[in-house]
């Protein structure tokens, strides 16, 4: 074998090895859950994010104390089942609304699966899940608990609004102690045109309109 041939083999081998190492170690840094929606996620990580709604603020505004619960499952982005005091309870997040999954009515609304997936992921991975009631009724006509939810000390309401996967709706006094904070968070997502806010008429006064997303 000629010296030039040996040099060629060494050079080729080095290149192949470098390519192999690149493919192994160069994984995407911002992998996102796969859904049917064109999802945009806020680039701010949990470590970098300064949250407005802390447990201390929420307890001070509502005059109530946090209650430890155990997450069971999520029905959609704003509704879930938990175990509280040994009993299974359904929980509806106060003052925010996510698109419906439409289990009995056909296909999920746009961004419904993304909202449910985010809620499920956060609650399943949490070391601590806590509820906080407001000053008004603690349950609705469907016997669902009406509460704020904190996941490892972070407001689930704030995360969903921050990602543009929920909107402030169904505001009823006196269960609205954190209304101003929630609306401020929503306004930022609207300004960035994140997810549900990327479609001008998707959310209207009477609810979400999937046909507007398909235009």
C-alpha cells in the first residue's frame, strides 16, 4: 500500500468518526411535544422565568391556604382529577379556559391537545401539587372544585396563559382575586401572537371558533 493511500484512509476515517460523534451528541436543545397543532413555545425556561403569581401572593390575595393533593389525570388543559383527603375530586381551573377536547362531539379544537399535554406533563412530573380556593364558591354546578393550581410552587394558570394555550374567561366575583394578574399575563401572550392568539378571531365572546383557524 502506498503512503498516499494510507494518508487517505486516515483522513477519511477521521471525517467519518467526527460525523458520527456529531450525530450522537448534537441533539436538539428545544425538543417539543408532538401534536397536530402548529405550536409556538415561549423561549423563556422555568429557571429564567420570573413568575408573577407566587403562592405567597395568591394566599395573601385570597386569604386561603394551599391544600396538598395528588394528581390522577387531566381531562383537558383546564380540568383534571385529583385525590384530596383520600377522595377523588374533579377540579376546574378558576377564570381560565382552554380549547375543548370534544370527546363526544368529534375532533379536538385547535390547541386543545397541546394544552392538555402541557397540563398533564407538568402535573405528572411534579413533586408537589396544591390547590387554592378563592373567596367565593368552592365548586360549580357540575360539582367540580373551582381552584387555582400550583405545581412545585408555580401557577399552572400562569404557565398556560404564558404559552398562549389558555384565555381568561368565566370571571365571577368574588372568585376573581387574581384577575388583574391573569389578564396581564394573557396580554403578553396576545402581543406575541402565541398559539391561540395567532388567529385573530379564534376566541370570540361566545368561545373558541375552530373554523377561524382553518381559514
